[in-house]
């Protein structure tokens, strides 16, 4: 009986594994292990297989009880293939095959990009999942995932949904890691947020402690009308709203979901984004709601499990 | 034997009908009739059914020989439903059902947006169709269609692929028909092109005859280094390149196809777009080619036939 699914989220630092019931996708147990740093094209899969074996034993199940294993990886993926994954030192590789080498032949493996699968995980964790949804992952970097007609968008080469690199024609002309200037990530990534905060603090009064900068402190200050906090937070909200208005006419989503550390600013951020979004929104796209992600760090493993089940 | 398919492209002025072989999708015959102007929620379908009957008789086939009828319509469509179609005075309506009322019960009807189906038609007319393609339709208005994993993108409400309304942060702050400012259509639509040409001609020397403005004349002048022609055409190329660079990181297409009247400027326009596109392009998306559409006014009927067959 194929009663269980593993969802695995491979990050540069940690690998998260979740054991799910196949029918309800209820999370039975989740664990984290350190991402091995040597020979990652082999070691990562070996460690995952070993940890799954341990979890299997703990729950008295066997590989025969698994419908399969879904993998979320931090790089563009197309049909299970990766060209380059700087976070993990992977080069051109068949991820599905490399994982399967450490598993019995009857265990299915499916793999896609982590932010893309996080979008699937967040959307499918809603009381009523949408058919068309866009997730912003607002962290150190800014990424995203796109769900169209219930399916993940990988695009032609796995780069689909890289919404952190939509150009923002205001706020920034900072050079981005992608080599271009003015990307959304250069306004809304935590690094950009900290940089702008420090810059503004040179000329504006602020209560924000610059020695121990956190996104939370900046948003908390903004809520108290701190001039620096306000300007930073308005810039973030405006840039997200602007990029969302473009995504709306291209993809016609039913919802925008805000995830990642920056989204912990909560309803305050949502309200500001909505305020900037309305004048940007074309046609009836002004009615597309912004909501906060709920599954936190579990989005990847949940999405990977859902993807495996599809 | 279901050996034939009709592809029908409903426009505000004309309705084009194509009879296709089911297996090869070879176009056997195409006809155009005037779009009836009264009671369009009924008359359009009545006229189409009558014309199909006539074409059937001409080719000695019957409705039993049809796999079905694909319809391309000039408005957002979702699952065969339209909310509002200003071009045809349609309000909330089940297009599939209204068409079926005039057909024998066993004839399948499928319907979607005309630019979206044109994208399918253009892409599937390539020697090797791509799985992920974006069509720009550059005419009076600017529209587009998106193909993802071989499927058309309708989006949540049928508005998917409205790429003519991507905001362009340079060149224009003209008010668009959509109610917003600075849309791609306000740079690259023929109306915008003519307006800018007239404006520039007030201050720059030009050989372009302003009394009989055509897009062809403007591009021809640009090729001869006419100052006004050059500035207009560079503006068009830059705006298309900019919007394509956004679409590239969101959708990760394998090709951009340029269709509509403005694309008749040919390789000259393609080369200019490529030139502007390269510095905008993020990651490896600079390698996505721009190609010219080939099927002309037949894109809609071809796409409708392909959609029906899917």
C-alpha cells in the first residue's frame, strides 16, 4: 500500500524532510539535517536516503509503503534536470536519476525549484486552493513561484517565476546578483532593505538601532512612524505592488501570496501594498487579493509532497 | 469519420472561417463574412453555422464529418465564458453553449481569446513548435498570447497574456484604453506610433508624408535614416525589448514571435529589438530568439483549429 510521501526541501545550509500521509497530505513528522558540503552531487542524495530510512524505521514503514519522494531544490529545474546550481555546486545533472540511485527501483522521484514548489505548498494549504496563484518569497533574495491552472510553472529552462528580477523603474539602480540593475530583489531583499535603512539614517532621524538591524525592527519602527522605517517600508510595498500589477496582466492570477521573512511584517505590509497596488492595477486586476503565507518554513516540503502526488 | 475541423476567428468587422483536415491540420478553404451588427449574442453564431453549412455542402461533407469547431474571440475568455466583450456587445455569456445551439449535438465547440489562439497558431505553424512561446500582436492595439508547456494561458479570468498593458517606464505617459498610463500599447500600437510621428515632425526634419501616415512609411523612412522615423522605430523596439525582458524572467519562454501589422517592418525591427533586448535580459534569457510571425491573418483560424484538436 502506497500510503506515504516524503517531501524534501534541499537548501544550501539545511535539508528538511517531511513524512506525509498520501491521502490527506497530513504532515506526520519533519526533520532537518545539515546539507553535506563535499561531493554534493552524490552526498546530498545519500544523506537524504539514509535519513528517510531512519524515519521509515521510526514509523515502522518500508520503501514499499511510499508513493514517492518529492524534492525541492534551490536552482532552476526543468523536467528534473539542473544546468547549474551555485548554491550546491551542482553542474548539469539529472537530479531525479541521482536521487533514485540511492532508492529501491520502485520509489518515484519528482523534483522542481524550491520557490515554485513553495507556491504549490502555500496555495494547496489554503482552505480553498486557487487554480492560479503567485507566491512572492521575500527573504535575503526575492524569488517566487507561479501556479497556472493548478500546475507549477517551470518555463522552458526552469527559470519560470523568477519574479525577483522584474525591473523596478524607481527606488533603485543597484546592481543585482543576476548582473542587471534595478531588480525587485534590490528593493525588497533583506540586504537591500538594510542598505537603504543605513543610507537614510545618515540624513533622517531614526530610532532604529543600526548595529543590530533586523527587518522586524525596521517594520516595527515604521508602524511607530519612524521616518527612516516609513520610507524603507513604503519603498518595499510600492515595488511589490508595481511588480504585482505587471504579473496581473501577464498571468491573471487569483491571488498573490506573500511569504519569506519580510512577509512577517504582516497585515501592515499587506495594507501598504494594497494601497500602492490599486492605482497600478489594470482592468479588473485590482480585485486580486494579497494574503500572507501560512506554512512558514514548511512550504517547500508541503509543495514537494503535493507535486509528487500530482 | 471525424476528418475535418473548422477554425473560426470572430472579429469586430469580419468573421474568418477555415476548414482544416483533422489529421494534418492542412487548410482546405478559408472564407470571410461580415460580422453581423444586430443581436450579436445570437446572430454571430447563426451566421457562422450557416456559413459552415455552405462550406460543408461545397466540400460534400456533413456535420458528422467534423471533429468540431474552434472559435477565437476578441475578448477575455475563461473556460468558454465571457464576462464582457465591448467589440461585440456581448455580456456575461456561455459562448460554447450559444454556438452549440446552432449545431447538431455531436459537434464539439471550443473557444478562447483570439490573440491567445493566434499564439498557438503561429507557434504550431513553425517547423518545430516550441513548448513555451510568447506572441506579440502589434496592431492598432498591442496584445499577445502565451503558450506554456504547449498549452494556452487563459489565466484566472481569461485576461492572461494581456502583454500590451505591461507598463513602460520611459517613452510615454499616455493614458491607455485600459485606464492606466504608460502601457506598451501606448508606445507600439499604430495609433501611438502615428501620434509620436506627428509630434516629432514638429521639431525634426522628416521625409515622411504626414497626410498619409502608414507604419510601413515610417519604418521605410527609418531604414533611410530619417530622423523622425528613426526615433519612433527605436522607441518601439526599445519598449518591446524591455517588456520581453520582463516576460523572460516570469515565463521563461523559448521564443518571442512578433505578429500584427507593425511586425511587417521585418528583420529591421527584429534586429533593433535584439539590440535593445540584450542589455535588459537577465540570466541566460538573452539567448531567447525573436522571430517574425508567418501565418498573417490566418493565425486565429489555425490556432482555433489546433485548440479544438488538443
